[in-house]
C-alpha cells in the first residue's frame, strides 16, 4: 500500500458512503484510477466490506461487558470447540486471543444486567472447557476510533 491507498482507506473509514467522484476529489485522483485502486484494495482484502457505525445504547444495547475467559485445557480440539461456539453467539461482538492470565477477551453487548446474567448462565456456561469467567463492565467510552493510525 502506498500513500494514496492509505488516503483512500482513511477517507472510506471516515465515510464509507462516499461516491467514487467524492472519494477521487478527496484524495486528489481522477475517478477511473481511484475506482481501480478501491477495487484492488477490496480484492486484496485490505477493505473487507462496508458497514454503519451504530450507537449501542440508542440501538437498545447499553451494557458493554468485557469478559476474560480462561480455558481448562489448551488442546487443539478444546480451542477449536470454544472458538466455534463463540462465533455462533450474537451477543459476543468481538473475541480476541490474549496473552497473560486470560486466554480470550470478549466484548459483549446486552440490554441489561439481567440479560448479562442470562447470557452467562445460558450461553457461556454451556461451552465446555471454560475454567474461569471474569467480567468488567464499561460505564463510559473515552475513545472509539473508526480510522486506523497512519503507517
């Protein structure tokens, strides 16, 4: 990726609904080369898709929980089974493999504390091989970026 590709990505991260004409003006390219670059960025997997940034609370999911999971065993089968089950749970928005005390960090969105309790009892506890679950609740957001830093 060169500087122009980074400008295109940044502009689309700011507003994924830009027309090619608007995008080309923002990054100072003519429309044809701009569209060609966007298509190459999509084909190469740099741009994986386009989405809307939605306010969780306004949408009806005001509770954000960060859940640290430690597994009992770290066999290939146990890890694969856990990761497969996590992918199927809609309330889990993000799942990261971690270093340190926890094996995974989940970001979970729910409507209420009662819904979180239900989520733990009916979804997480049903996943075999979890040794511990440790939860922290976010009570505010200081920064949530949609644009990557420059490389």
